[in-house]
């Protein structure tokens, strides 16, 4: 008697919370960016949402599912450069989670958006509002802080453009719609993932 074993064409990569976080951050950051001048109250509320989301991601990067945790995708500079060379030569290895180059962008974006959020909180603190009101930071007032906030927001937007470009290039390189994967949470099945080696006894919690 033979048993016909079938392999699913896709595997789980991203948990629901990561996906909700990702697209919520896109929405609220862009909302905050476009409402900066004309709808200040909405701008501040969107900024609060962004701050909450960044806080959640930092926590989930410690206690979350495997591919969400920082330890699973933050690599050494040598590994990052090696993967970058592979990408540029069109022979990069496949990762179920973030690849090493994408991980650098993730950390850069989280850091930059966190600084945007913090500088925004400092600005409203100088007006007696927000969680930093009445603290040392409320004395950091003046146009210079607004200029810092604007610079960081524009710099973050530049990083976003670089991120989107990288996603498009990697999607072409890997034959994988990475934006769709962040919606469905699934990637194409592959016999080997660079960040998961079944032969060493690991268990992929997403491959269901």
C-alpha cells in the first residue's frame, strides 16, 4: 500500500500580528506625513498610533514568533555583505524570514521612525501636551526641534522608497511576490531555507 504525500505549494512565513503591524504602520506613518501642515490634531493622533506600533514591534521582536524575533534575522556585517554580493550577482540564498540585507533596512526603519515619533513627542511636550509634558524634554523647544522632526520624517520617507525598491528587486530575484507574502503571511515552498535547516533537527513552526 503506497501513501501519497503531497507538499503544500506555500508555507507560513509571517504571523498575523506582524502583518497587521506592517500595514498599520504604513497607513499611520503616511497619514501623519501628509497631515503635518493642515490637520495638526490628526497628525498628532497618527503620531501616537505610530509610537504605539513601534513599541509593539520592539516587544514582539523579543517575545514574538520565530521570524518576528530580532535574533532570527539580525546578522553580522560579514553575512550582510555576503548576501548583498549574492543579490547583485543574482544568486542570493532564500530566507523564510527577512534576509540579512532586508534586516538592515528593518532596523534602520524602526530606528528612524522611533526618532521621528520621539521628536514629535518632544515638540508637543513643549506645548504642555503628551506623555513627555512636564519632563526635561519639554524645555527642548524652538524651531530647531521642528526642523529635526521634519528632517527625520523626510529621511524616513527616503528609507521607505529604498525599502520598496528593495522589495521589488528581491521579488524579481527570488520569484516571490514579497508584498503579497506580507498580506497572506505565506511564501512559496522551497526545499531549503538559509535561515532554517531541517537536517539539523529544527522545527519550522510556520511550515503547516
